[in-house]
C-alpha cells in the first residue's frame, strides 16, 4: 500500500521541517508527501525551496492565498498512492498515530477513516471551550443531512481509499472543505454500496490564536452555509 499525505501549508516556518520529519517516521509504508504552499508570507517558501530535490516530496506553490480547501484541491491532483491522508502543517495532530488511522483500512473494514478528537482520545490539550461547542454543533448539523454519526466532522485527519475521492470535484477554498468532503463521501458508492466510514480516537495538541491558529468564528458561520450548500442545494 502506498500512502499519499497531502499537506496544505500557510505560514508554518516554525513547524514545517518538524512535521515533515514526523510524517517520514510515521509508518513503514511507501509514502509520498504532497506539500502545497498557499502563498506563505513568512520563511516557509524559502524552506520548501531548499528541500525541493528530496525524492519523497512533491512541492507546489500558490501565487495567491486561497485557503486550505484550495490547497487540498491542488494537492489531490498529484496523488499517486492507494490511500490519501490529510495532514496539517502545524503540530496539532500527531503523525505517530497514522497506524491508528490506517488500521480500519488495513483490516478491510473501512473505505474512509476520520480521526476524532472527541472520541476518548489518548491525549488532548484542554482549552477553548466555545471552539469545541462550535465543532459539536457543526458535526450535529452535518450528521442530520449525511446520516452519519460522526463525533468530529471538522477534524483535520481524514483518510480515504483513493477510489473514494478520485472522481469527486471539490469547490470550497477555505475551511468549508470539511463539510463539503463529508457531504460528498456520504453519497459515494463503491461497487453499488455506500462507503464504509470509520472513526478512531486521536490525540490533539491544539494551538490558540496567539500560537498561530487560523480558523475563526467567521469560518464557523461559513461552515453552516456549506453544510446546507452541499447537502440541500447540491
């Protein structure tokens, strides 16, 4: 099995090399790291240009900042693996837990795996109560339309067999990608059957806004619109 890790990047010069190191050390599977810089304004691009010749890296650049969803859309175009995993470039999510995320696929149980921060995770930073309440509300709204019983729709860690997303067309440029991809995979059929979605507990080392967290309340309001857009007005 070849694992394609798609990493959207925006102003992550402090964590970029460390996340690449951790991803490389995560599993023994053959891996390709697809990095998409969304027009970073710090030293991120200089770092990327210094490692462009690394054989396991596929690096791409946006000349205009467009958002996480747009970066993922670019990255998906270059996937050559059997399984696609989304990894943020900060250190909120631990690549050391890839074996947990991949286990349901390895066992032939799942076509899609979400890593849940709220499903009895091994370790999670305690902070930002209202951020979690917003996550819970958005997940509940999404579940009503998709008929999935997820606990964390907004999680970064989403893993897909490549055939699940190969033919899906994504539109959202920012964090609307999360409800969009969830809505669209809920309608995918493989061999005439609904895709099998699993959740596994993951650790979460959340940042606050002083530490560089980018998602805000406006993105939460936008996510509500995207839930309706991709489930009702599709």
